[in-house]
C-alpha cells in the first residue's frame, strides 16, 4: 500500500543545529518559557492513502470526523471544569495554543504543573467527583454505582453524594454522536463495520459496551475503523476508576496486518511459555485475538492529549478479553514519525557508537507490537481468590501493568527469535532499540503511570549490569547477556506480583525504583538542550485528508 506521510517538525530543532554550525544568530531558537514548552512537540500531519476507499466509505468519513469532534467536547467537560473561564483569561497566543494541546492549563509532559497564571494545582479527581469530597465521605457513600466506570459523583440538594450515569449527564452530545454513527453505518459496505457502528452508537446512549466490544472483535475485513467511547481511566487520579471519552478514526493497512497474522496464531504458545510457574499462566487468550496495522487520520479526547499513542490493545474490558480475546493495534504513521523525529536523534546522542547501527525502525515497530501483546497475556484474575489483578493492586495496578507489558515485549521478541519465527535481522537490534526507547519514554517523567514504569525497568537493568554508561561520552552500551537475564527475572517478578495480587510487593517496587535519579536527569537535560521534541502534536482534520 502506498503511504503518504508528511511530517512538519518544529522548525527550531533544525535551525538550532544550523546556528551551532555556522555561528549565525537565529531568532527562531526558543527564548521564552512558553516557546520552550511548545518546542516539546513536533507537528505531524495525519494522512493516509484514501484512494483505496470506495465512494461510500469516503462519504462515511465526514460523518465520523464530526462525531470525533463532538467527543472532544465531552472530554473537555470531563477534564477541565472551568475551560471557558480560563480560556478567556489567556491573552498570549502561545499560552492559548499550549492550553489547547493539553486540554487545559496543566502541562501533561511536565508533571501536570500549571502554566496559566492564577490557576492552581490540578484536582486529582478532574471533573468526575465534587472537589470538596473527602475520602471518608466517598467510602461511606452506600451507592455501589460509585465504583462504575461510567458514573459521575455529584452532590444532591441536601449536600450528600449521588451518582449520575454518563449517558444521562452527557445525553445531548451523545445523541448527536450516535446519530452521526448510525448515518455512517447506513453507508457501510462492510457488514461487520455496520453492525459495530450501530451497536456502539447504542452503547453510548446506555453505557453498556459489552456487545459492541464483541462486535468490534468479530469485525475483520473493514478498511475504516472508528474507536469511540469512555475507555481509559488514567484521567481519574483520585480513584483510577472513571473513564474518559476518546476516539480515533483509522485506515487499515491490510497487507501489513496480513503479514502479522502468524503472530496472532502464536498467542496461546506465548502465554503457555511465559517465564513463570504454570499456575500464573493458566488463562488463555480468546480465539478472536489478532494484531492489525493502521494509519491514524483523526484523534480526539483523551487520546489526543500529551504523549500520543503509537499502539494500543483493546478492548480493555477483561471479561471481553477472556471470552473472545483482544486486538493489538499498531499505528504505523505515528510510529514512523516518532522514530524519525524523536527516537533516532536521541539514540545518536546517548547510544554508544559501536551499537548505534542497531537502532532501527523495524525493531521499534516489533518491540511496540509485542508490548501490546504483553497487555493481553499474563493474569487478569489473581490465583488466590483476591479477585481481579486490577482490584487487588488498587492504585498500583496501572504502573505494574505497564511494567509487565514493557518487559514482556522483549521476552516475546527473544522467544520468537529463538523459535525462528522472526528472522532476517539481528536480535541485538531489538535490544539496543529497546534501550534507546527507554530514554524516549522516561522524558515524560513520573507524572504518568508509563513514566513510573519506565523508571522501574531502567533501574532494574542498571542494578543488574545490563548496561554501562561511559562517563566521558555520556553514552550507553548494553550487555546483551546480562540484559537478557535481567529481562527474564523482571518478567517473572512482575507476573508473580500480579498473579498473587501482592499489593505490598507492587508498592515496594514502585517506591524503590519509580523515580528519577540525578545522573539520568543530567542525560535528559542533554536531550533537552539538543531541542529534540518529547512527543508530537497532530495536524488533523477532514481538510487534511484531501477529500
């Protein structure tokens, strides 16, 4: 499939290098604090080859784009209660742009610190709970719907707590989104996509997503995909329970997806061969599990904030995963953009010259793909009747789950090379690229779960001697055998913590290694000085597609 990917990177990163070489003054180098914050993002125009679509499919896209834009409205309401008031107070265009990128006045790549004058610390409960609600008050609230992924907690007329379902609270906007989805479904040439869009539209109006998730997993031949709903719970930093609205419009790369079919068939084998005792790997992935490759052409809501997704595993619902499996989605155009504009420059700065040739986009793609495979395997339920792993590990769950996915990606790649299922390149490519990607990821700091997970594996590898740092050059070199041994040990440790539902062990691991030490801070500062972006911001919209 012919791909058209146009990437417009923030201009200063190139001009800075030119200025250094020629000693000429360049006014484009960021000077103000806000210019430096904006420079953390490289512009990426979202495009794909749409000539493969039928006329009806092309007619569907405007409807889906409009629906996705409405999802943005829902997310703004959930994440920034006083958005209009704050927006109107901002007079500086750069601040206003950064406000839009972050969906609010808190820097998502900078520890959620406020960058708007007069705005204080972000409330951990976002707009899901009353800001004056105490932990005791929540605990004593008897309505079990308070634990639902799809309810808001509000105060009643007497000042007590009450729950309001999402489909009631956001009814007017959800009706509009559902109408657009049904209109798109009527145009669909693919029966599976038509069924899914209709069921998903109804799910938005009822908060019952199970059947639409099953329909989405059964859908195999569609070229267009529209993932929408309240899905991830990371925005709720109070109880990590309430989900946020988000959406993506995707175009499937059918050939690349077909090339990965063999790995889907190996999921059972990989689960059975996890480096842990049998009791921790008894759960088998569902029979519909697969891996697919897409171009992202529009992104809204939570998925459009801060660090952008390069891959994801859905549905998140553990019951759906146990029944029919999960789908690992790779976002090819976003992966390529991040490799070229972020990972490659970081590698040239921090990876030893003898190993820099092992940092490759193919390895980055493979490592990312098996990260998503890791999210589908392992334990969803504890082995000792403590319930689900999520419930047992509580607020530590997301971090430990990220650790598991990260480390198992390297385990799976290693296993498949040993089996002869991956060939043509050096396994060293995956190991060195994996190490380089740690530096890309740790730049997000510890303000999110992925950031804390990155620190845990970094210091675990360091303590195991899996890499060394040249003090003169400041560059890192991996020890393949020690890294492999550390990978196996950390994989087992994480899987056992999850299977046992060991809350204390999870907490201790996070407390011991989930922070950034001084030497690494110095290296991150070196990256910052080179004006290498931390992430990307999407240039997107129907007009960008050429339709």
